């Protein structure tokens, strides 16, 4: 009986603490919380940034989105992207990366670590990527150093540093991937720093593959596409869809774009992946305005974040479930509640963006956080705002 009474008392105490927290009443010994001002709590992509190592999503589920379609990142690569979803175009097994050929030595530096890792994990065959750049007959590859995510931006750093036949090839690389808010386009901005005291002339070579390029119309049965074929160095196509890689580096050569990096200097180039229906007009491989397109994509995302700041209710700062949301099936990264803002799955999931697919719950993670359940009521609130045109 005494044990039962203690249990009831403990339960009542916990409920009172939770109620006090929701009401903003501070625990003993702490000062009262104040709701942040909208200026102080303005939501920005940078506030939601996370190191890749802290995110449990697989690469396929770590998506970039900006209001139209999605692309997924590819782990272990510096330039790699995968899975194009730009309705009705749906290419689950699409892969993209860049390679760089040093024209002085004719050495090809690729971005193949993900290919090797996935083959080894799936079949037990192939060369371990740990031996790349060292094993005889293995490819030369750039190495990923660091990666971090924020809404519609995935940033990676990498390196290549190797003495080959008495000649050094040494550069660092930084890439930024994003997607357009106004076109069916995926962007990759690439910055290369030449560490050597002489200029390097590279050829930037796009490498893309997919068994099929198909279409998916919800509720309709679509004829199967033909096998995808490489029409040229820049274009992959089937009888239904086409994917073209373009750049602002100028008119390309037969297999890529010429790119000169000055001695101990830094140069930036931009590339775009353009999925289209096969009967659409193919884009020119030279796109001098890519920098402006990337800037517009960033501004469109920030405009929607400004809408969040102005229209969604402020909540006490102690509600910090964003990081947990990245790791659960029930509350996805598209359900964001951080630094006083709530952006739930049905209203702003595609605003904040990794898409609507969620990861499996990591082992040992609680099935659900009980304190998050009431937040679903905000769905109706936001839908009412949308109906009112706010």
C-alpha cells in the first residue's frame, strides 16, 4: 500500500513538473524563462545546421529540397549525389560525381569511394576503398574530410595529395550542393585550392549513371522505360527522361570542361544537374548564370524561413526536439521544433526539407517522446493560416 501511494505521489509530481515547464514556470533554483523576441529568435538555415556525424539518416534519406524536387547526398564522396525525385521524373538508382584529370600528368582523380564501399558491403567483392591511392592498379581518389548539413545545403571538404611518377598533384576541395526553388535543377558549387607553386590545368568530367530513367504518375500505370544510355559525356537518357550536366566553366571539350587553377590559388566553378522529359529542349552545357541561379535558390529558402519567423508561434527555448526528430520514425526531421519555433510535418516539412521519408529508429531510441504528442495540434493551426492566405 505504501509503495502504491509513493508511486501515485511520484506520478503527480512528474505531471506537475511537466505542466510547470509548459507554462514557463522555472524549476527551483532557476530564473524564469522569457520567450525570445522574434528578432532574436528569427529562424535561419544556419540555426538548423548539423554535422553529418550527428545525423542518423542514410545518405539516400538525407535529402536536399527547396519546394520542387529532391536529391539525396552520397556518403563517403566529396561530390557525389544520388536519387533524383523531380515529379514526374523518379530515378531511385541515379548516381552522380565529378572526376578531375590533370592535363600535365594525365592522372585521373576520381570520387569513387562510395562505389567501392557499396559494392564491398553488398557483394563482399571488389577492392576495399582503404587501399585507394596505395594499392597497385587501384584508382586515384579524392578523400572526404568533413561534411555538414543545413536545409537545402550540404557542404563537404576533401583533399588529394599524392606523389605520382615523381610529380606532385595536391589540392583541397570544398563542395556545396543545393537545389533550385524555381527550376528542376540540382546545383553543385566546387572550390579547388591548388597547393603547388605552379598552375594546374584540370578537365572536370561529370560521371553519372542509372539503370533506368523513368516517370512516376501517382495513381497511373506508367510504361517501363528503356535502359538508360550515355548519349555523350554530359547526357544520360532513356526513351522517357533525360539528365544533363551543365557548368559555368565555358564551352566544354569532348569529355569535360577545361579548368585552370593558378599557382597556390583558388578557383570556383559551378555545375547543375538538369532532369527533363525526353521531348524537352536540351540545355546548353555552358550556363554562365549558374552563380545567380544558386543565389536565387538560397534567397527563396530564406524567404520561407522568414515566413516561419513571422507566422508561427513562439515557444519556450527549453523545447529542443529538433535533434531527436532527425533520428526517429514518428517525428521526422521535417517536424522541427527548435529555438522557439514549431514547423510540423504537414505544413512545413517540404519547407525545411529532407522530404517526407524517415529513417528507421536507431537501436535503443525511445519509441516516442510523450511530450511531443500535443504538438500535432499545430497542424490545424498552420493549415488555417494557409487557408487565410497568411
